[in-house]
C-alpha cells in the first residue's frame, strides 16, 4: 500500500523538475503531470512524480490525520507488549 503524504514545492529548476520538502527532507520531484506549479504549492508525490495539487488547509488536515493514525498505532503496539508481558508472567 502506498500512502500519499503532502509535500511543499520548494524549488523549480526546469519546467518539469524541482524539489519538494517532506517535513524537512528535500526530494527531487518530477512535476510533469501538473500544470502551473509554483514554489510554495502543496502536492502529493508518488514514485518521484507530483500527482496532485492540494491547498495548505488540505495538507494540514492530512498531517493531522496521519499523526492521529501514528498515535493510535503506537498505543496499540504498547497494549500488545503489555499483554505479552502479562502472559509471560502467568505462563
């Protein structure tokens, strides 16, 4: 499964090439599939290609959802570990 994470366009070198920023990491990206991109725009990148454009509000909402999912996953893992330890003590 692939997960599209918002990235901010930080550099456009050639008409279809540049870099995006993923939470502090800059990645080379092909912008060929999207028109009228400019520095500061938010995009979803898959396999090195910007595949869709979104506004800053959508990007923030997506980050919020991803953060919530990560927190739930961490809590589930913590509960599994506690259950495992409890079973060892019983066994």
